[in-house]
C-alpha cells in the first residue's frame, strides 16, 4: 500500500488476496460509494468489483491517463470514455495525498483541488512484490522491492533462486504468468548444469476490463505510428512501425482486440495484410506464421502444435496433453481447433462405433426416410446393436419427430434409465420425482399435496433452481403409486429426467411487483405448457423476467425473455453449469406472437441441427455465421425452412399428452415398474436411509468406487 | 446347480433387462436382440448400487454388453468383465424351459 497518511483508516482496503475481497464485500454491504486509487489493470478490475457490489464508483489515477503501463494517452482516453459510459467517474493526473476519517465517512484529498467524499477506499496502486522471506534471510532486494536476481535468476546467495512475481530480475518485476514459466525453465536448465539466461519476457497483454477489450503488445510507439480512432464506437487502434513502414514493432488495441493474435505474432516482420483492415474492423482472415505463439500461458507456437498433430494428435485433448497448449487459461482452444482443421485432420463426426453419422445427419435420415425404429435404422445405416450413446440419441430423435409415447414398443428399450422409468436415478439406485410447476406458480392446495405425498412415501424434498420441488428417494416400484396421487391432484410429468424442456422460470412480474412492466408469470406458464415434453439434443431451460432488473435470471438460459415497456426482448444461447454463458440479445421490443413464433423456430432448428448433448450456446457458436446465420434462417427465412419448422412445432403442441398419465393407464408399461420380476413388491434390500436435518438420506454403505 | 424360474420369456423386452431376487442374490436378466438370454449380478461394482438390470443393452465390437445406468461403464454379458474399468460382475447360468426363464445358482 502506498504511504498515504490515513491509509489504514477503517474503510480502506487493498485488492490482493481472497481475504481482502471477502472483507471488502462485507464492508460494502449497505454502503453506497467507493473510490479506487489506481487506474491500472488492477484498479479497473477493482472498480468493476465495486460496481458489481452496487457502489457508485470513482477511479483516481496519478498518471495523466488510464492504464499507463499498457496504453498511450489516446488509447487511455478512449478507454476512459467507455468506462465513463458505465457511470464510473474517472479522475486522472492527480495523486491521493491523504485519507481523512469523519465518523463512518472517508475524505480523499488529492494533490489538486479535488477532494472526494466516500464510504470506502480501495488501494490498487503501488503494488509491491512479497519479498519478506528474502528480507528475513538477508538476501538483496530491488530498489522497488522484489528479490534481486541476476539473469540466471540467482539471488545474492548463489545457492538460492527466485522466480515469478517476487523476483526482481536485474531490478524489474514481472506480474504475468508467462514470464514466470519462462523463469522456471531457466532455473531447471541451470540446475541441470546448463547456461540458460532470462532475457526479459513478452509482456503483451490482452484483457477485457469492464467489458472493454484492451490489448497492448511489443513497443507501443515507433518511428511511424499509424492510428485509428472511432469515438462513436469506442474503438482505438495504433500500430507502431519502423520508419520505412515495413516492420511492425507493436501496438495498442482498445474496444476490439480481435486482431491481437495475428498482430502480435507478426511483431518483428511485415504487417500480415492491409493495414486498414487491421485498424478498422478487427482481425482479417490471415494464416499465422509458424513461429507465432498460439498459447501464451505455456509458450507454445503454431509449429509445435502442428508437429504434435503430425505425430498423431487427432483432437484438442490430445494436442493439450502433448503440448500443454490450452491447459492454463484455455482461451486458445478455438485456435487449436482451427489449426487441427487447417492441418486437414478430419474431426470425426461419427456418433459412436455403430454409426458413422453425426446426430444432425441421423436426424435427417430418420426424418427424410420416415424411419420409425432403431432396428430399421441400425440395419440400414449402422453396424452392431447400438450402445448407451446412439440408442438414447435415436430415441430422442424419434421422440422429437413425434412417434408416440417414449415407452411405446421398441422405443422403450432405447431409453436411458431416466427416460425408461420417467424419473431421475440417484446414487443409491433410487429415483427422484419432479412434478411440473409451470412458471413456478403453484396453489396452496397443490403444495399441500406434494407435502403429503412426500410425507406418506418417506421422500426427501428440496426446492430446485428451476422453481419446482424435487422428491428424492423413491424406489422404482413406488413410482406409479406416487404418480397416481400426483396425477389425481392435477400434476403432470416435469420431464426433469429428459433431454427436453425443463422449466420456464419467472419473477412475479407486473401482477405484484411495483417495478414490473409485463406479466412475466403468464408468459412463462404459456411457454412452459407450449414446449413441455419437447425432446431435444440436451436439456433446455428458459426464464421470463418482468422488467430489466432481471430477477428471473433469464440471460443464463437457453432462451430468456426480459420484459420492456414496449414488449419483450428475446435472448438466446445462455446457460449456467460448467461453462456459464450469458445469452445474447436476439430480438428487441417484440409482441408476444412474434416472440413465440421466433422461439418455436429457434427450438425446432436447434433440435434438427445440433449435436448430441450440445447446449444451445455451443450450437450457436458452431453455426457458420453464428447469431447472424440464426437470424437469417429463423427471422428472414433465407433457407425457406420456416414453414416447415412452424408446422413441426404445431404438431408437437397438438400432440402433447402427459407421459405419466399415459403410463398409469397402460398395464403393459406399468408392469416394468417393479423391484424384482419374481418379487414385484419386495423392496431392494440394499436400499436404506439415514436421517439428516430431519429428512431421509441414502445410507451409502454401498462403498462407492470400492 | 439349482434352477430357479424367474419369469416368462415373453415378460422380457428385447435388449432390456429385469432384476430378479434369488435367495439373497440380486440377478440382472437380459434378453438380447436374437432372443438369447444372459444373467449377471445386478450390483454395479463401481457405484455399489444394484442397478445393472436398468442399463442400455447393445454391443461393443462382437460382444453383447450392458452399460451401467450410473456412470456408463460397459459390462460383457457373456463374461461379466467390465470393459471400461478394473471390475467384474458374476455371471449366472440362464436357460429358457417351456417358455420360462430359469437362473442357475450353486
């Protein structure tokens, strides 16, 4: 922390460790303003954190512009415009001289006339290496801190090395991961008797700060600087060249950094293409040179990746294992894919050993040829008897095309256990039951029924993230009796077990909420009933928010709807899970009919063309042309598919029946819901329950993985 | 060898299994696509749950297999060998006599 008088007052924080952030978050609760001291990389990250904590945020930077280490004044000014648009106040060219405490409030004095009143202050400037250990051991430290090392990374005691952020290599500290790895390589070589030296490191950076792309690489000024500035769109680009304009020395990109990869790789050589293309519209399509760095975290070049591919690495996981590229931050994985394609490695689309086709191709085969059974499909177009990959996939395709109940005839044998028993298998072999609660809206009477059923069957109950209730611990032979009670009370299957529409979550909307502008519950219920039971390549989730406050979290869904004063905004391609992604805006201010028609087509096109277990986000990313392609197909009808997609959805809506009611009315299907075929009502003796927080839980004397 | 009748052959769905209780033993009985029958232990040795009868039946190469519904490891229905993990399940003799499926136990 910089030696500012009053820096240790209550309400002053540093931005360094998880504990710091934890303390900051706690303190920010219920407070309204915050000031960040420092307008560099760390400071802007801190400003974003304060903004997300709901504080009115200001940034004070000593240098004349933001990010002085990476940007020039014009680039800094463009970044400032973009950040001020987010209602963050920016004060540059002024140093903080003192912090004064006045009760709960803090007063920040600066060298100029500026004095700011605030609830809390975050110091994100004057970061120093943690060299306490070196100081305690009487090792030499740098003038500005850090364990002083020579170019072999030896400290003043030749038997001790230092690497990474704590090391001051001939006085200079590097705060990035790539130089740390390069230092480690040098020390390894030295330990093995080699002569390697650390000759400085590439400190090029590309990041997204407060939603703005910022990159700098190489030298940020040369004999000849070519500059492009577009304040209307918040874009700034600068390329530094030699005086003959033939050699690229480095550059700065603000607002759009898509050309970063191609440009950084070209430093030291000619600009790879027309200058104007790089400056105005992002990355043109150029082939990277062989020595271009593909993975900057692990310093892997394109040639090394190509060599690994040549040695037989046939997919991304193999390339990762072989070269370590893509194993740290993962941002180069798309590049690895395109290098595989560039090297002519055909990424096999075969579903499994039984079919040489992708899911989309199988879907078309089944649809066009009118195939209605797995046996017909595998004997005509596949080999063997199928497996746990292709059978459920074909079952899903048959269901999407409307081939009756999922447990009819041969289809029953294709279903994964969840679809086979219309429930979700749990770790002890019991199942969970999830009745549909459209939009999360439920009457007291029905809530009571759920409670009574859970109590009478000894089930564990939990509220799900999709605004419904999960009943866990049902044995297979109990499922029909549980559902008889639920169906009698008006419930139907929630399809929690299917790769199908799950829920359409909602906030209370304009009916109750003083901020709501549309009836989000009404729309959510209508959408959930429209798409219930729709089988798809993966689960589909949705939500409707009644105003821009977005309480239903619609942007984390495959399709999410947010109410506006004029109608609805539609967002597509979001998900939570392993790789969370916000949905992208697809339509603005449309009426309900347009909205529903577009969602119909979106879902049907997804069902027809996506891969197995591919969520909508990855599907859209994989479409040639992405969101624009999707808009061309389902809004502008460029492929002439819309009438067909509309008709397919109309058939789905018209043919819906409740899967569980159908089972209860069919003695043949009901016969499968037994514990033992020769002792139908004897419970599985291996299943038993303990109790936790007043509810039954599986007793896993099972010894998992034993 | 004791042969225990467990169900009629026609109770079995092609390429699907059922569970049977023989004394204390849980047995998973399968009917293959060509109407052969196979029986293995119902306990999935990887998860410890008695669920193998509820897996998807198919083939791996020439071997008839069932995939555990828990974590999808495939088990050879002829030998009980797990093809995806170091595990094995017991195999039971099984036959069809007069339309009735019988499982043999020692």
